[in-house]
C-alpha cells in the first residue's frame, strides 16, 4: 500500500521479442473480448426491440 514492493514483476532475462509477443497477445485478448461483448450487446438490443 505504501509502494514498498512493485506491483509489476519484469523478467529482465526475457528477450525483447518475447516481451512484445506477450504484450500483443494480452492486447489481442482484450480486443477479442471487447469485440464479442459489443456484438453480444448489439444482438441483445435487437432482440429487445422486436
């Protein structure tokens, strides 16, 4: 709570390309989830309008 230890733990031995690969994978996961949640919300909205 008082910033005595870091929240993010970096592996400084990991190659940079793997770091960016992990970063892109997590970003892609959130894009995927957001896209399909938006599609589900639109589908539910259309079903309520009928």
